[in-house]
């Protein structure tokens, strides 16, 4: 049972029955990879990361985004990582780094008959020349994802084959840490966090999400799987291949499918919120008390929904922090004090700080600002679409034309003074 008041961003009711056939389809884990490559990080730019040698980072991407979103990781998140592998729906090299086909050893009948593989089959036959304009058309995320986006529909199929391909690539890592192209990890914080878990036991750690009766780790937020848990999933997918492919076909979220298989093999999800975030810097609420944990003294390991610029900025921030303070551990309190707070002010043009309490009777920015100053719990305000919005906790927000925002700085400073000192880290293990 989920803890009270847990946010459930992707809860749906699955009402159609699934007819699952218990047909076993065996295929060997024949290695089609060269031995796993160890990347030699440059010593002058990389802090010591004891334990990182035991981690294989697995980056999942897709052909329609990879050229835009992956290269930044070679000079940032992957720059100091000794072991990583990249999987996509198209095998290619990007900046001299091999990107592997997640489906190369998958059941050919599925690839030939399931409509979701239409884009994949065009890529196999024609390469990038087989891409069509519609393949790049994006759509807003809905309660069931992006059902009209070809790459998104194919993406759900990557998770289970990717587990087997990952073990083909490197089967002796203690931890397998998964990320997407718009995810950023603080590696020093990650390895210190993982040191609190016994990697010889089956672990599945991630930000808790729920679809129907399945609780699973949200893929974009990043998640970690220990070697024994990976082995169990690979074995289950081999032995239940037909059944699990049918289950995937009837589902819409691959991270949920993976979570279901892990639960089936006796590895339930270990909840990680707020350590792995399904949000970017502008949306973070470091003072929230609305959920079952207060983020402030928890480690900040990963962020999601980041632009290329966001990834680069976070890397630059952590590199400066290491050179100036010799710190690799990042807490949510550090994120607020060092990244968010310095960007707050009494007013900021073309900016929306995501205040969410609307006061339509207030029709000017100045009156909105005055109203917030007079309300004891109001710490930020935003004027957009002709209305005043206020908020009780400070968020950074994002650039937005025709919006104007501000923060009551004395109240924010008072919140900082009253916040816990974090004399001990809340690891959540």
C-alpha cells in the first residue's frame, strides 16, 4: 500500500482483460557484443568516485532524439563514468561512441508483425533515410503517454530486451543504473547512496509510480537494479518470452512492464522519492511537506525533463563545486541554497515561478505583489494571463513570455533560517 498522500502522476485503470499464454520460448544469451569497454576518465576534471567502477550506467534513447540529446552526455554525465553503454532503436555511432540496438536479439516474429515496430523496420532497411516527418512529430504527454508518436510507442518494448542486452555487454557489474537522454545524475551522490545497500541481494530502487495494481520505478527519473535482480529478470524474459511480449503489446509503459516482471520474480520496488526526481530544477519544491518525506536533508541523485543546456549547467555546477569545496555529495538543501535561491528576487520579467493559487480578482502585478506581502504564508507570486497567482513555497520556475514573477525575499530568508541544518543525511535506505 502506498504511503498516504503519495503523488500518482501516471495512474490509470486498466479495464480490458489480458489473455496471457503460458508458452515458454527459450533462446540463449549468445554474446554478440565485443567485451565491455571501460572508458578512462580524465583525472584532472573528475573527482574520486569510489564504487563507480562497480556500476554500469545504461542510457536509453531513441533515433529521433539521440543526435540532439546524447552528445552533451559525453562531455558531462558520462565524462567521468568508467563503464557505460547506450541502447536505442537504431545501431549507429555518435561522436565515435557505439550506440547499440536494443532489439537486435529480440524475437523476429514480434518485430515483423507488431505495428509498433514499423519505424524500427524502416530503420533496419534504410537507416536514418527511412525516417519520416511524422516520426519527429511530438505531442503533449497524456495519462497514457504519447500514443500517436511512433518512437514513443516503440520505446515500451526496449526495457525487457535491454536487460538481456545489458547483461550480454557486462554481466559482472554490481549495480546497473538506468537513465534517459534527459536525465542528469550526481554520481558522487549516487555511489554514496548505493553504498547503503547490499548489492549481493536483489534490489530494485526508483521513484515510485503506479498504473493499476503495478507499482514500479519511473524510468525517466532513473533507477538502479542490482546484479541478482537483473539476472532474475533476464531469466524470466527468456522463460516467459511469448507471454511477456503479449503483455508488453497490451500495455503502454515499458517501465511498468519491467516493474511487473521484477515483482513477479520477488523483487519489489524500494521507494526512492525524493532522491530520484521526476522533475527539472524549475519545478523542484524543496520545502514541501505535502508528501511522506520532506526533501530538504535527502540526497539529490537525479533530475529529469532536462534540456541539453540544463544538463551542461548542472555538470558545470558540480565541477565547480568539486574544485572549490571538494564536495561530491549533493543534498536537496544544497540545490536550493546554491542553485535556486541565488536566482530569486522581488520581480523577474518574462518569468513564471509556477505559483498555483489563483486570485482572479487581482488584475495587476503590483497589486499581486502587495497581496502576497500581506499574506503571512505567501512567499512567491506570478502574474500571467491577466490573473494573480501565489504560492506558499519558493520554486524557481521557467522562462515564459508575458509572465512576471517575484518572491518575498524576507520570508524566503526566514524559511532558510528555520530549515534543518542537515547534520545527518536522510538516506531513505
